[in-house]
C-alpha cells in the first residue's frame, strides 16, 4: 500500500503524482473487491515507474536539494537511533550549573555489546516535541551537559558516540548571556582532548559551531544526503548577497554535501542511504549507520589515550594541510 501520510518535497512532485495514482487504484480495488476490474498489472507498472524515477532523481541531487532532504521532517532523529542501536539507554540530564537542555540528549547505554556514552541533537517530530527540544538548537547548558558526559566517558574509559543534527546553536539573548560561544568552544576543546575514541555521524544538518561542538571526533561520518557547513545556506546568502532566496547558490558554493566534504577530506566516510532518502526506510538507514559506526570504532581498539588523542590531533591538522595545499 502507498503511504498517504508521507511528506513530499517540491522536487519530488512527479513521484507524488505517481504515488497518488497508485493509491487511487488501490482504493478502487479495495472498494470493488473481486467484482471489480483487476488493476494489479497497472499498479505494478506504476510502482516500477515510481521506483525508477525516484532512483534517477536521487542519483543526481544538487547541494540545495540535498539540504532539503537533510531537513526532511520524517528523517530518523536521535531518539530513533537510540531506540534501535542502543540497549539499556539511561539518559543523564543537567549541566550541574543552570538547567537541563532538551536540544541535546545524552546518557549511557550499550552499543552492540559495548558500553558507551551517547550524545546528540534531538529536533522533535511534531509541534509539541519540536518546541520541547527547541528544534535541536542547543543552549549553553546543552553543551556543558555534553562536556560533563565526556568527562565521565574518559573517567570510565568509555567510547563516545555522537549524532549530529542541528541547524546551529540557539542564538537567543538568554543563551548569549549565559556564555553560548564559550560553552561551544569548551565542548569542542573537550572533544579534541578526550582520551577515549569518539565517533560522530551527521545524520541530517550539521550546522555551524553547534554541530562541531559534538563532532570534533576521531572519525566523522555523514549520511549520503546530509549536509555539514559553517553556516546555513540561507544565512550565507543573506550575508554575501543580502538575499536569502539565493540559498541554492550558496549551498553549491559552500560545498555542504557529504560528497564534497569527503573529497576535501573533512569527513572520513559516507553512509549510503536507502533509495529516496533515509526517511523512506528509516530502519535500514539506522542499521547502516550502526554498521559504519561499529566499523569505525573497531579501528581504535587497543590504543592508549595518548595514541587516541594524537590520531585525533593529526586528523584535524591534516585537514588544514590539505586545504592549504589544495
């Protein structure tokens, strides 16, 4: 059966029309039963046409369309990854200074038999949860909570897994008054000095310092249609051209896609998504993320804290060298 609740992006309109036709024919068959015409062959042809068009469309997405896919409301979020990848997850709240920030969730759990500390941005799935989680835009207390959990990870020799999905840190007055930039800087510094392996995956948007504060890791992975940038395309367009409508041009110029960033050696691996994006088959996308994270984590088995820090240091220094030489 077709999914009538699916949200289609603007560029997916031809797919939406085909799926609507399939749904209409399925409805006719359901109403008429055995007495009605056999529409099975016609439905099968339309399904194949829809599948072929979807595959062709997603094989050549430009950076702006990838940005739209990365922001898709039905894309798997942090809680989906916790549910399917982390056993016995126990959330730990608060920064022990001001309050708890629901935009960043973290805690302890077991990842495929291994005890880990898990951190990530949560955007929420509906109006109520998006407001609760502030659309994944963390305040200073969120980053200070992350620092506290990374301290604990090092104390108990636990790897750290982070899931990045945010348009950026929250720019509100209260956040700035409580030291937003300082909190982001210290969280980034704690990532870099951590004596246990840290694996980060950009699952949707990786926006600005709000993302890198949880992604200065030993290995940085990206889902195929996610984005990672120093500023949103709209923000960049507003600054460069004073016109946010030129976000498409900005996305292309900024090289926000996983493919561009892998070529620049800013990330370590791309995780392929199911045809049509992670939102069309969330469980398969989550399984692929888990497989790649497990593979990346295995590369640091048996290394001392000094070796882990040195590898992380060398990773980020090599980015600077490659960009200077490129």
